[in-house]
């Protein structure tokens, strides 16, 4: 079986570090085949403050998951949280220039680029840019504008940013534990994909993850994230 038939996730929490290994079945959905947990050390309010302690817990959690799965992983998707996380809504606009004014994938990429062209401080990095809706010639509420005909294409997006150094320290811990980071995912966004239904997101829902060191908040409206916040206060000390 090819190595990429498995996927691994890592949640470096303030209280617990969790690793999970999933395997794609023939329907394309993921079956969990390994789980590893380790009491966390080296974090404060969701942010790594001690590389050495954190990397040991990361290694233990992933190795436990590998043992249960009977498979080894090289790369993991890692969650990020902490009071430095911020979410803002932004809007971009472009003219549709193609033949017959038919909106193409390139137009969509261009309008998302325009929407994310915001000034962020040097010490922050963009973690996610999530389209909320597209507006074609003032007609809003469009989820997929590709192939529609229009002159003016607008996009509203939710941009999630975080401290660049907090992300680098997270990656460093995982790398020094012996694993590659495939990507970083905002914890509350990952939780929302796991626990919320499409209907809930469409109707509007507030997700609250009460952790040991942080309380993560994410609001979905009309199927997309509109508000993100991480409060540096959890159930622990
Ligand atoms: N049954 C329970 N009732 C109340 N509180 C609980 C219960 N079980 C766990 N907790 C509390 O939940 C917190 C741990 O939550 P969780 O494992 O989600 O945190 P974490 O992901 O490690 O931390 P964070 O996401 O904040 O970095 C601890 O403060 C713990 O005391
Ligand atoms: Mg957590």
C-alpha cells in the first residue's frame, strides 16, 4: 500500500498532546487506526515555551499512535492555537477579462489574492484564507462563481493570522522530534471540520473549545467562518 494512504494529525495542547493516524478506505473516507496521548509539558496558554519538553511529549504521542496503527508516519498536520491568533474579514474585487466574460479558476484565484492583499505586521503570518462568498455584478451569496458570466467579481474572505515565531517554534518541536510538518491548521478550524455538520455551519453556529490553557472560539455563518478568537484562558491554571 502506498505511504500516502495514511494521514497523521497532531494536537499540541496545553494539558495533553494527542496524535492520531488515519487510513483512507476505498470510499475515500478516513478510518482512525492509531491514537496516542501524552500529558503535555512545555506549553503555556497554548504556546510553546520549552522546546525540549514539548518535543519529548510530541515524540511519545506520535510513537504511541504509530504503535497502535502498526504503521510509521513521516509527516503530520499540526494544530495551532494561542492568544496571538486573530481573524479578520476582507474583500477583494477584480474585472472579469476572459472570453465571453465567463469566470474562470484564474479569476477566482486573482480575486482571492486581491482580498488577501492586506497589510499585516512583519511578525505575523497568514494561516488561512477562507472564501465566504462571491459577488458577481452585485449578486451576492454565490459559493462557486466558476463558469458564471459577469463583469465584476468580488470575494469576501476570512483571513486567519498568527504569530510567525509561535508557528516556527511549533514546527521546530515537531521537526526535532523527528517528523515533518505537512501543514499548520488552526485548532478551532480543525475541530469545526470534525464536529460540525454542514447544516449547522449553514444555519450559523458558535463553536467553543474549552481547553486547558486556551478557549478557542469560531463562528460560522452561511457555511463559512466569520469570526475567530483565541482567549488565553482555559480550565487549567
Ligand atoms: N470532565 C471534565 N469536566 C471538567 N473539566 C474537564 C473534564 N475533563 C477535562 N477537563 C479540563 O479540560 C482541560 C483540558 O482540556 P483539553 O484536553 O481540551 O486541553 P488542551 O487541548 O490540552 O489545551 P489547550 O487547547 O487549551 O491548549 C483541563 O483544564 C481539564 O481540567
Ligand atoms: Mg486543545
